[in-house]
C-alpha cells in the first residue's frame, strides 16, 4: 500500500513558535468566512465536534461560539500541537 505525505510539514520550520503564530494569524484572517460557512452548513448546535488537523487550536474559540458544542475533540498529526 502506498502512503502519501502532506505538502505541509511542520518539521521544516526552524522555529515552531513562529509557525504557530503564523497559523493563528491565518485563522484570524479567515474567521469571519469560516463562521459564515459553518452557519450555512446547518450543523446541529450542542453536539460533539471533531476538529481534525486543528494545529494550535486557533479556530476552536470560533467553532465553540458558532456551534456551542457540548464537547470538542481536537487532533493534529503534529505532536507539537498536542496539549
């Protein structure tokens, strides 16, 4: 079975803190559009939310605001973002 690798590889960055800051800035830039898209999807409020590829978790407060989940599970393949 062939495996594929992501074009995004956090280990390529010499400064993980700078990369985390970049990801947070990116999330803030996109937040208004993401909130609008979440509302348009008609996802149920108060359910279980899985954020796959959550990175540093910058989108989580916005997901919480729009969807008011009872629980959030955030996962990322890069261990540096696990907390």
